[in-house]
C-alpha cells in the first residue's frame, strides 16, 4: 500500500466524504480525489492529515506501526506531548497539579516572596554590570594587601606570645574585612 492508498484508508476509516476530508485539511474535493488516485502528495498535506486526524506520520509515509496515535490518557499527557515535556517536567507539573488549592497557593506565595527578596540584592557573586569582566588591578591590589598584612602579622607574632600561624591568618582575614 502506498501513501495515496493510506490517505484513502484514513478517509474511509473516519467515514468522511472527499469533500469533508478536504475541508478539514484545507484542500478542495478534487485535490483529495487526485491524491487518492496517485497524484504526489505534498509534505504540507501529509502534516495537515496527521495533525487533523491524529494519524502517525510514520504510518502514513511508510506504512509501519499503527495508523492513529494513541489518545492521551489525561490532559497532562496532551500538554506534555504538545509542549515536549521531559520526564522531570512531567513529574513537576503532575505533582503540583495533584496538590490542593491551598497547598499550591502556599508554594506560589513562597516563590513570589523569594523572587521579591532577591530582586533588591546586588550580590558580588553576581554583579549587575558586566558580569564577565574581572578588574585585574583591583584583584592584584587586594592580593598585595593580603600579603602585606600576612607579613605584618608574622612580624607581630614573634613579639606577641600566644599568637600562632592560625591566629595570624585570622588577623589577616579580619584586617582584610576592615579594609574592604
């Protein structure tokens, strides 16, 4: 059986006239007749048949598999197919949908609070302006200050009893914080 014969089989299975079939896919009755009688079928027509009548393109083009796509079991299955959900997307939407209205509202309120709380943060980890640019001179100066403070702390440690290497690192850290 070729593509043209399979198109005719779809129409007959759905018990549609050539006129009705053509109207549903946007072509005239005589075009349906020509296709069924062997005329080459455009990709656009094949896509329209598959979309309108839920026909599997593989079956229509090659004759393999089932004629019709399996009907989705739920509205969620239909959404997943339409929007190309991954398994993770599907589970998130499914779990959220299965919550009570009150539970969904709590989650949405929480997410709104988080978004509002983050809106005013100007985090140094995520600078607002030119996040990819590093101020090399500032980094070198900060490193130089750190080394100088370490040297200074090392000198102090011999004069002050009870200050060891760990304490001197702590002093350097706190003095760096003061300068920043």
